């Protein structure tokens, strides 16, 4: 393909790109990036949960706490 032909094809292609086409492309790219980030967060959280002894951590968090329960009388 000659240089002139490349220039003409590129120019024609650029001329055919519309604002809607650009918006659609950017929107698709943004959606893909968002999905990649969500997948990464899910993998990292899953790996974290596999390494943590959840029962042990809950026991440590609740140790020494006092829970007070108050019941209001029924006003019937």
C-alpha cells in the first residue's frame, strides 16, 4: 500500500468517526476498566478472607465487651 493510499484511508476513516462513535468507544472502554477493577477487588477480598481466621478475629474484637439489653414495657 502506498503512502498516499494510507493517508487517504486514514483521512477517510477519521472523517467517518462521529461524535457518537467516539462517545460509544469511550463508554465501552470505561465499562471494561470498571469491570476489571471490580474483578480485581473481588479477587483481593477473596484472598484476604482465605488468609484470615474470621472466628478468631471476631472473638478478639468482642473480648472484654459488655452488652446491655434494655426492654421497654409494652404500652397496650
